[in-house]
C-alpha cells in the first residue's frame, strides 16, 4: 500500500533497495530497510486503478483494484491449466476438467496465499505467471517447428521475467527450469538421445527472462551479478558438456558418473562458501543456505506458522480428499507413461510437481503452488475414466433405442453408474461444499445453517479492522512532521507494514523480519530502564550503520553518563556484535540443559543483553537524560509502543527470538512462565481424579508411575517476572494477584515514562486475550515521555503534611473513563514532592492511605500552572519543563449529635429524637497519632475543628460504656457524623454441665443455683449478677451492646467451695436477644504440700499429676515443680483419680543421686484445698 501510495504521489517506484533503489526510511528504523519488492504487481493495481478512476476517483479505484485483482489472477489460472492439461494428455477433455477443478479447490479460494478477494497478496499473480511460463515451455518442447519452438520459449521467458519483476525470490523459477534441464539431460544421456533443442529452449527461456528483468537487477545490485545470472551460467556450462557428450558419443556409464562427480564438487564448493562475505559469491551463498539449511533456515522461521509444515490431513482437505488422491493416482500413471515414452513435457511437469511437493514438505506456505498440479492430474484421471467408460457410445445407444426402462437396462452398465457417482459424489459435490465454505468469510458463515459444518476455511478481517482503527489514530499524531521525521513505533514485526501504511510513522520491526532483536528484547524488558536501554542501543545501531562506526560526539554523550570502560564496551559490541560477551551462551540452561546446547545467544541479541545490563543500572533520571541526549545528537527517536491481545498468545515467541527462552522448542519453563500438563489419574477404584503436573514431573516418572495417568492438555502458568515485562505492564498493567491475569486492564499502570495514549474502544475487544472478567482491549499504543517535572509542597494548617502524592491520567477503557497512576511519592518532612508527568490533562491526587484529600486537574488553559502538560514539556524539548505548585489542604471539622433514635429511622430529627448530653467523644488520628476528646452539650451536640484530614478512630463513651467505635475518614472541610445510641441487648440461656461430652446441652444436664456474672470487658466492671433458677436458666436485660465476659460458678453447700466454673467472652450486638447456653467445667481443686526425703526438704522436684486409667475418670494432666529452697509445691487440678509421680536428680559428694516418688490421690468435686506431702525415695549411682 505504501509503495503504491508513494508511486502515485511521486510518479516513481520507490524503495527497491540495493545500490540504486534506495531504502524506505520508515522500515527497520533507524537502520532503514527494503524488502526489495519489484514493481510489476503494484503497477498492475495502479494501471487498473487509473483505468477505473474516471468512474470511482483515483483513491477508491486503486483501492478496489487492490481488492479484486488477486481474485482475478486466481480465476485466470484456469487458462494455463486448461492448456497444460490439453497439451500434456492430448485431451481437451482433461484440460477442461482441470480448469473446472481450479474453482473447486478450497485452499485456492481462501488461503492468505491464494486468490481471496480483499487480500492484496502477490501469490496468485506469481502462480498465474509461473503456470503460464510452464505452459509456453511445454508448447516449445512439443513444437516441431524450430522457429515456433524458439518463439514459445521466448514467450515462456517473458513470463519468467515478469515473475522476476513481481517476486523477490524469483530465483526459484530459474532453479526450476535449470533442474528440469539437468534431469532432461541426464535422461537423454542415459538413453543416448542428445537433443540440442533442450539447450535452445532452456537457455532461450532463461536468457529472455534475465534480459527483461536486467534493469531491476542493475538498480538493486549494480554490476554485481545476481543468483539468476549464475544459474544461467551453470545451465550453459552443463549444456556445453551435454552437447560435447553427444558429439563425442561418450557412453552413459562414463558420462553420468563424471557428471555426478562434478555435481558433488559443486555442492562441496557451495557448502564451503555458505557463510562467505565476498560480494561476488553472496548470491551463491544464498543458494547454499537453502540447500543446506532448508527453504526456511533461520531461527525466526521456527516461529512462523506458514514456515512450518502441515499435517497430512490438512494437506488432503485443502484440495478435497478425492481430488487429492485422484491427482496422485494420475501422477503414478504419468510416471508409468514417462518410463515408457520419456516425453520431454512429462519430465518437465513431473519435475515441477515433485519440486513443489518438496517445498510443501519444507513449509506449509507453498501449499497453494500445488493447485495447478492437483487440478491437472485429477482432471486427467477424470477424463481417463470418462474415456474408458465411453459415455459417447452410451449416449448413441440411448438415442437409438429410446428412453424406455428395458432399453436403458440393456445399454447402461454398472461402470456407467459408477463413473457418474465417482465424479459427482466424490469429486464435484464434496469440493463444491468445501469451496463454498472457503468462499464465505468467517463473519458471514452464521447466516448459513447456523455455521454448522462450516469453518474449515475462510478469511476474517477483524484483526485488520482493529489495527486500522489504532493506526489511524497514530497517523494523526505529529501530523505536522514528515513521516520519516516522526517518532518511531516499536511492536512485533507482524504489524510493521500496517503501521507504515496506515500509521505513517517509522517502525522498528517489519514484515521483512527486520528489527526482531530490539522488538523481542523490548517486549521482554522487565523495567522501564531496560526498555529505554533497548531504544538507546537500537538508535546506536542505526548510527553505526549510517556512519560505519559510532561517532565521537555520540561517545561523548555516553561518557557523560557512563564510565569510559562501559562506553568503550558498548561501542565495540555495536560495531562488532561477535565480540559481545554473551555470544554463544546457552539459553535457559537451568531449565533444559540439553536444549540449551542447541540454542545459544546470537550476536544480534547479545549486544542488547550485554549493553542493557550496563545501561539499566543507571538511575531513572540519568538513563532518561542519556536517551534524551542520544535523540538530540542523532536526530533519531523511538516513542510509540504497540501491543495487542494476540501478543499474549505468542509471548513465548518474543522471549525465544530475544534468546531468553526455549519454551517454543519444548523447554518446560523459562524466567517468565511454566508449562503444566492437565489431565487425570485413574485411582485404584477406577475413578478419574483431576490433576495437573509440571513437565519435569511427567518426564521423571517411570513407566509404572505413568500407566494410570492420562494427559488431556497443557496450561501456561505465569511467573512473577512475566508481570514485570513491558508487554504486560503496557497491555494489561494491573498488578497481578497470585500470578494470574487480572480481572480488569489498566494499561501502563504505574509506569513513569509510558502513557497509554490509545486503547481500542469497546467495539474492538481482543479475540485472543481473555481476562478473568472477559476480553481485553484489542490494541494498546503507549507513548514514551521523558516527563515533565511537577514539584511542590503539600501543607495543611500552615504545616507540611505527610501524604502520598500521585500523578494520574485518564484513559477510556471499555467505555469508562479510568484514572491510571503513573508516578507517586510520599512527601518528605518539609511536605515536598517531585513527580514525573506525561503530556495531557493530568491529575494530581493527594492521598492519605486510600483516601483522597485533594484532586487537581490540569485542564485550565488560562492558567500558566494548571494548564495541560504540553508535548514539549513532557518530552523536555523546552527549557522550562518544570511546574512548581503548592497544594493547600483545608483542615477538617467534624460535628454532629449523639442521640436516641426513638423512631428508628437512622436519622437525627429534633422533633422525634433526643440528644444525649455529657457523652465523651474521643477522636484519634490513625496516621499522625493526635488525639482529641470532647463532651456533648445538653442537646447532644459535639464539634471538633481544625483537624488534619486523615483516618480517625471515633469512640463515644456513655456512663462508662462504649456505645460507638468506628474508623472514619475525615475529609477536608466539614464532616457531619450523627451517632445514635445503640438499642440494648438481652442475653439469656441455661447453665449446664456436659456429663455425656456431647458438646451441647442435653436434658437433665442443667445446673440450678449457679451464679452468673456479666462483666464489661473494656473496664472489667461487673455489670450484673444473677443466679440460675431450678431449670438452670439465667437472663440479663437492657445490656449496652459490646464485648463482655461471662463468669459462672456453683458453690457446694457443704464445703463452700466451687463445684463448677467457667469464664468466656461474648459479643452482644445492638437490639439483639441472644440465646447462649453456658457449658460449665469442673472447678479445680488446690493441691499443696512438700517434697521431702527422710523429712528433709528436697527442692526443684518435678511433680506430675496424671489421670488414672479408670472408667469415667475426670482427671486431667497437670504438672509443677517444687520450690528450690523450701520444697513447697502448689497446683490446681480437676477432680478425679490421679497417679502422682515425682522425679529429681542431684549431685552429692560427686555422685549422681535420683529421687523418685509414685502414688495416687483422689480429688473430689468441691474439695477444700488438700495437703499431700511427697516422700521421696533415693537411688545412688553405683
């Protein structure tokens, strides 16, 4: 789109790259880039657009041309397919059927590399040109007339040249023709049928194509020959040998091994030069990389869907199952025919067919290139069936005997019916259905049978729609500057072409897969300092490419903030990436040692890893100024960062291509996330138990352990570091809870230098990223700001106020205006603060805790202080980028009434309610500690003025009872709080002794005549005392709500001691009638005495009371130690039967002495204190 737009504006086709073509300043920023896209495909859209412009206007006409031309090219494919089918099989019928089948192959209709309407892709045009070139080549090979044969070969060359003027990888068609020529010559040598026509045809085709495309080669390479030239040279050399073998009549048993040796030597030579930097040999080196590394041989290709291979079922269904298998049956028949006849056109077609299948095995994106082959071969099989069954004779017989049933029965055979059923039910109808599915966009499928049975094929434009909306916004930013002078945009490479075409800003990474290292390292940077460091390194890369090295003036800027050694290192690494220390380091060794040996840090990433480590250690202020100065000295800057929901799914790709992770290749985890398996384990009873396992748990299991485990899927679990990445903080932002995605997005939350300037509106929700509450926005574009400085003081009552001050900026999220914090600080002892601000109508909020004391919106355009922050201030392009403000917080006043709410409407009304006088109100500042006490007047009114706004604990005490205790925030200004006296509570219940240990009251367990005391916990004052009646019931009325202690006990009338007792806490709420049964426990009895031996006191003896092992024993274990001097001990135990043991060790006369005792004691309920002296026995060490 950008190429077409620029061509229309200037009249010249731009950015061909190379020696004379020039680079696009908007791509691969700031290095500049060019995919070297040849002009013919785009010129076709311009020509057609110009032709339609009188009817539609030039812009719309060109736009429509871009939409429909790929579909037209796909439709025109039927012409060369028809002629190839006709020429190859000498059958118009085969050609017609093949042409018909082209329109029924689903992958040809819907694939991104097919002929879809609205997708301006050159693949259908290339396929049309290539098939047409092969068609003329077949015509040349079959033509007996020498002049006509040369003319057909030249026409084939015209289309070879056209392919060169469309496709940057046009060397493929030269390689294809060279491969056919080589195969044909080997066959001829083997059969001793040397034919100069092969040489003439091949060289005429190749040379014609090269001559037509030579101007393009010259623009891009100057006088250096391209790979196409070497291919022609190679064909010419082989042709010379071929003709010499024929002339000398050298037998094949000598010539073919000699050619094999020559081929081996050539391959060896290509292997040796595959990494050469010699400019003359670079074209051959690119061919060598394809031979030894595959069609896609870079690390990037491991992450691209179209560069991966497709499963067999997908390949089959892409063409239709019967069509695909019929085509391969046709290929087998064609091979048999070749073996018998060795026709040149058959060799050409089979060579083409098998090379395309090899490419398909290398990468799925080549699947469309098989469309003509599958159609031609299946057409051949269908025509063969029709000819063998001889429907002509059937039709003739039917005309002769009429349409009677008896007549039809005589002439119609099962073969006739089988042929019709095969072609109709297996070829036409299934493919017609698949083609219909492919032709209907995803968004329209629900109109047909509720989308049931559809969806295997089809295209959707939703991603394009939401990106166009986002980038249209971007195109309006810095509109006063030329696109190449605008701040650059960094995102993943998939969006680069969209951005330069629609957003009209330079892009760091683009679809030519340039700029991936900075993009990957930026996405995975775990701080703003790291992100800024990545941008610095990227700009230094651009300067190095432009100047050939890092200029001294740039080094001087680095030295201003770094020491000379760090500057020297960064400079050396950028100028020579191979010298970066981390080059060759294993990636993710601690997670998968074996895999880390295969994938190591590459130089292009090492310069980021190592340089960022140095730069990110700078303070925020220093790295901000370093980047600012680098921008000024170089004239380059990167400010915009774009992310979308799909990036969440491919985050592994970012870390993989940044050389920070191997999860894409099967590592169980990395620094950012971990893969878990989900499934179930079959228990011994046969029941499935859902479980999940770490990858290494499964790997380390034995076969025996695994046999009962079924894995049904996998799940990504994020680590804390993931939530620190630039991707997460920019796209979602919300601090994570429990390492999970949040409920609600807050893009750029807490980021000082990045502000979410664009967030997709609610109509564009991401189909790829789901939060806990629903989808996330489709796209977020953030902008980098050095930041204006907002400085000042917060004061209250003329004194500095300790508070939190933050800078916020509003963003529209899901249709709601949300304030997102960017910077915040705590004021110092002088009340001072300093904050960094983005541009726009920012908001300053002063907080204490979670409570806002004041908000200041910078939206007063008539104020020099409170006007919106300008772009110049936020980017520090003006000397005066600091605003000084004093924030005055108004004191707080609290006032109100303490009252009896008689009408219970929770509102103080003088005519219905009465104030409570002499209530004590205490207000204590929970942050600053200040405490204030007042009493209500005769009307119940109270007032406290000149308070510091804060969180206060407010308590109201009346007659010794706390009737109110709440924490309230007192905002600046007046705060009205009326406090109603709470309604009294009632407490009632039964006291009981739990004889059967059931844990609750049962009949006949009640304890009458039990004293129950209600004690106010706060003052420990007895509020009321009562005695239970004969049913054990007690009751307290008119109790002020609050926290109390219940004490209950019953006295034995004989001993005067307690039989039962308990003490427990209880909280009573307002207006509550509480039923609370009190479970009593046996009262403890005091046991005391002396520990003696022969009436001599022995101190420090351990005494243990252990319940005897008898039925219904209520004894409970307890222990004590006798006094060290007097031997006196005192202990309280529950009633019951006890085994008493005592034990002590002493050293007497240097010998160890042991004192022991064993005895029993029965303690009865309500016993008076009991004396129990312990007579010890002595054992002396022998």
